[in-house]
């Protein structure tokens, strides 16, 4: 059990305030001069706050017991009760709400037998000196929990984003590499020039995949660029790599002024769509990519000429849909006439 310096500072402040302020309280109430036992009890009540953040119930127990003995010994009401206020706040912040409520009730009942005024004034005092700090502690706990939840959600969201980026970058690269390697093996003896072209495509694709993976690792290290480097201008190069892998692709991209995040999302949707075609289509299938604006929406339309059939929505389609929805858009996939992906993303104002 490690005592925090903040708890030590609070306990010291309560000790100084208790020892010094109780003398004045005794004079105002016409009480006798405090003896050694009174000073010891004030010190014990303050010392209970040393473990408030690690053992809040110990804090309440020690502080309440010291205050009970102090009042039972006939000493005057004074700053020792401030230690009780601090204990009520601590148990509300660091313990369960039901335990905080029980502690508040016990503390109020401990003070009641030596209360020299009316029951109504005791209730009023309890509301100000017990319920109020307890409520403040509960609110602080909820605020801290909310802040922790926000940070955890941010971390989870970033992990999912990185996982999706790695899936798209590495998955696309491996699909192209596998296709090109198959072509190279097939034509190695018949057409060495074609095999060389395929090997060069493998080299370029693997380099690009490694660069993308390195970029995501830089993001984890905190040294990545602030804005994505991929834009819609990279779509023709993507189509060219697909053609080298054996998939004929036509691309039509309308010039639209988009933020970097929108451009990256569109590129990844097109990339994943074409990668799916490359993986699952039969020879001779062609694909087309159209990116254009209609009214206040950006439409990303990727189709192929494959045979109709069913499909299972895996990580790739789920990731594309997540990218579109993150920008307030939608994504629809249809396999009734080949494979068709249509994403609609609102244009930023």
C-alpha cells in the first residue's frame, strides 16, 4: 500500500488546522484547555486521511472513531469535524455509493448523542457537513469515470482504425502479390519477359505494402504525419496495379474538393472493392470505378462483370461500411448482377 503525496499533504493540513483551530473553538465555547488526549485524537482523525485514496473505508473508520472518542470525552466541537468532512468526500469518491451512504449515516449518528442543539439543527448540520461533501464526492467520481470511459473509447476506436488500415494495406498487397506470383510461375518458361514484369509488380506492391505498414507503425509511435498522404489522385495508380495483376479496370474520377480524411476513405473503399474482385472473380472479369458528386453527396460506385451469386460479409465489407458511416454516409453491397459496391458520403460543407 503506497500513500500518495496528495493524501499526505491533506492530512498534514488537517492536522495543523485542527491543532490550531481547536484552541479558538474551545475559547468560544468556554471549554477547558485541551489536554494531550484531545491533541492525539485530532492527530488520529487527520492521519486517517493518509490512506483515503487506497483504503477509503479505513479512513472513515479511523476518522469517525477518533471523532466519537473526542466528543464522548467532552471536548468542544471544532476543526476535528473537518476531518470528518474530508473522510465523507473520500469515501464517496473512492468507494461504492452504498458504502458511502452507510458511512455518512454512521458518522451523523456518532455526532448526534453529543449534539447540544435541536434535532432540526442536527439535520441541517448533517446536510451541510455530511451529505454535501458526500454528494460532491459522488459527482467527482462520476466525472472521473466519464473521463476514463471517453479515453477508453478513443483507444478502442484508434485500435479498430489501425486494424482496418493494416487489413486494407496488407490484404490488398498480398492479394496482388499472390496473383502476380501465379502469373510469373505460369509464364516463367514460356514468356520470361512477362514473368519479369510480374516480379517487378510483386516488388513494387510489396514495397508499397511495407510503406503503408510502416506508416501505421509510425502512428502507434506518435511520429506519423498529421494528415493522410493518400488522395483520389492515387486511384489511377491503383487501377494500373490491378491491371498488371490481371484485372482490367476502368476509372472515372470527378474532380471534387475533399478533406484528406474523405479522400483516404474513398481510396480504401475502392481498394478493398477491387481487391475482393481480384480474389474472388473468374478470369476475364472486368471492373469499373466511378467517383462523382450528386447534389450534396459523393458517390463511390465499383462494379464488376462477374456472375451473380451470394456473398458473405467479412472484415473487408464491414470495414468499408464503417469508413462510410464514420463520415455520415452509407454503403450498399449487391451481388445480383456481378458484384457492386455503392457508397454515398455527404459532402462536407
